[in-house]
C-alpha cells in the first residue's frame, strides 16, 4: 500500500534498502552505495519521491528530473526569466506528448528546494517569480549527488514493483561548484558511471556560459558524456533554445525502449 497517494518509501532506512538491493542486483557499486546511503541524504531524497508505484497506471515509466540553478549569478546575469520559461517549456512539451501518461517529473533547485516531487507530468508545477528566486550559492557536486540519488531510488522503487523504468535528468548551472562541503566531482562520476552502465538512464548537463568556467571539463569530471552537454551563451534566446533541445531529447527517450537506446546513443544532436 502507498502512503496517502505518495511513495511507499517512508523513511531513510527504506531508501538505504533500495540502494542495497540495487547493489545486490549489480546496478550500483559499493562506492556509489556508500555515497548515496549517507545518513543525512535520506530525508532529502525522500522529499523528492512523490507519487507511489500503486498510483501510476502506466505499464512503464520515464522519470524526467530537472535541477535548475537558483544561484545569485542567475539573477545578476538577467537570466531568471529565461530559466523559468525554459523549465516550463519542458513541462509543456512533455505534457503535450503522446507519452504523457507514462512520464513522471520532479524538479529540485540546485540549492535543494523541491518545487515538486515525482508526479504525473500533467500535474508538474510551473516555475514563477513566486517560487523561483535565484539568490543562493552553487553546491553543484553535493546537490547533484542528492538529485541523482533521488532518481536512482525512484527507479529502484518502480523496478521492485515490477514496472520497467528509465530516466532522463538535466543538471543546470551557470557556474562551477562553489559551496559543496561533502562531495567532489569524482563522487558524482562514480554514481553517473553506475547509472549509465545500466543503459536505463540519461544524465545531461547545461552550463550557461559565464565567461570563465570550462563547463565541458567540469561536467566530464562529473562523468557526464560529452554528447549530453550543452553550453549556451548567457543570452535568453540561447538558454531557451537549450531547454527546448532537452525537451525534444526527453520526448524521444520516452517513446519506447528502442527510442530510449537511440536517444541515449545520439545525445542532444542525435
């Protein structure tokens, strides 16, 4: 049974068990499990799990996860509106797709605020001036570990419920890591490596050009494949275009298992 329409993963110990089962099944390495099962991550991951397996009628599920940057540099660069509109463009495109009934979405900002946990795409919350105020720092590595841990936990929950699941995740920033206190790029890489090895996950990244951060190098160090990296200029039109490219890739990946494999192999330009 699910808990009042939500995930049946009700405490951090349940989350740890999901990761341990994934390790037993060869889906996660001991290194990744040690990172993800840290005691202080459980509550953060649980906050994003959302809808329960029993509440999803689809025979297979695609998890679309977005982590928009909410650091102060987004505001100072005048890009807050473009980020809001970009996120909403993804939601609109997926809601209008033929695969909408099988898509669950989750958005968590770069500094940890959960805009909405996993839910059917038609119920995803839009970003507005009231719920998105980019004034924080850039704990890129720490929060990427949290968001990828949430993706893995949710995927494992559906898998154990007998529902085939795939995922497409977007990590977005306009600067390098500034604020992580626990994790390094190599920690993220260990998790991404395990995810990609299952051939059930796509991890993409967008680095809005700040004039000094070598985003491709940063993301490569995090284990993200070059074909899944976008580096738009710090211009609203470029940023919106990058978000549209992600939405198109997510739609291709959601079509069916074969479509997912082709999308994963092709990247943004495949």
